[in-house]
């Protein structure tokens, strides 16, 4: 649900006004014809922001958009493969903790120490049986070295777009080398139509963050694609209004645009073949793609 390109910003709550880019002193307004879209359900390719603090966890969860239902799909896959499970880019345990609650041993890998602390705290609050099934590993995905063996590895929430293309083949080979026979790698990413990126390299979105703690939060997200480098930058301007005050926050995330053909070739080179592919249409130019890959053994 968005306004056609080139139209003015629809009427939204007053809390949105303080976070428009011009109010932050930026030297560039949205490009002519880009328009500002208001979305009520799914967010096109805005999944990879990392929560900077406890307050940003709400925004992080909202940005998962169509991936919010992936927990069920990944759990179903785990039931067919068994554990242990490797959760790459686990964050605060959105997948890892539910997996442990269902009895799967999970190794959660993330570069953010505070996110891993939240994961461990969540698991402990549930109980020792769950906490005992989760092992955390602080590391960058680039240059990752694994020691265990796994039945299922996950690059969920479009985490593959956070890995530089030059480093991706090495990561895929490392993961494939540590999958047990018959093991699977599951990953998802946002696929953009190239003509759409050329026609509209800048996009601006407005949306409300679903919160249940008495805070009213609205966000303007500016998405800028750079085709020569096959990268994109998303900047979020958030206004969080409580009973007494309004807090303004700016968060930025950088991602890589995935070339589907190149990704398939890299998977094959790593000894993985695509067993299943699931597509979810986000808008007329963007879709979410879920791949399930198996070892060739």
C-alpha cells in the first residue's frame, strides 16, 4: 500500500513531521518523481537494520516485513533435517531462541555483543533447558571460521545482503564444508528488478512501527541504490513519542544488491544445489526470495 510515484505525502500523524529528512539538515531531498510512500504491511527490502539499543528492537522486528513468518518455515525445515542448527547473523535470537524452545541445539553467530547478550538473557528467562541448547559465537560473517558440524544453517532476514559479494563465496564454502551429509543451507534475500532500480534509484517510505509499550513511533526510511557498486544505503529517521517527550533517532544500514545468477553460481561452486525456491511479491518491482540448498554428497 503506497502512493504512486510523484505524489505528495499523504496525511500522517504529527509525530512524522520531525523526522522528515529536511528537518535533519540533509542537503538532498527525495529525488523528483520518487514520491513518499506509506506502507501498512510489508516493507520492501528494508530488513537489515541492526538495533542500536533496546528501543530500536521494535523497529528491527518491524523491518523484517514478509520475513516475520519465516520462523514457521525454518522450523518446519529443521524438523526435516534435525539439528544442530547454525544461525548466522542471529541478532537477539529471533530464530535461535524459538529453535531452542523446540528442542534444537543452536549455535548463534553475530558480530554484535549486545545482541548476543539479549539472546542469552531471553533464553535464560525461559529456563535452563532452553539456555542449555544455545551457544553464542561473536564473529563477523566475513572470514568466518567454524568448528562444529550442522544439519541446518540459516542466513535469515536477508543476512546474505550484509556480506560483501567478494567475501560471499568463501562464506558459502565454509558453511557447506561444515554441513553434515544431507544437511541444508536456507537463506533469503530481496530481489530487485534492474530496470526498476535504474528508473528509481532513490525511494522514500513512511511507516508506523507496531509497538505495545505506550510509545508512538513513526519512521521515514530513505533507500538509495548505487548500481555501479551494486550496493544500497537505507537511513531511518524515527520519531518516538511518549507521554512527556519525543525522541528523534537516525539509524543507517548498508546492504549489497544480490545478483541472483551470481549467487546460484556461488552456491554451486560451494558444493550446494538448490532444492527449493519460494518467492514472495513485495511490490511491482521487488520480491523476497527464499532458497533451500542441499549438499551434493
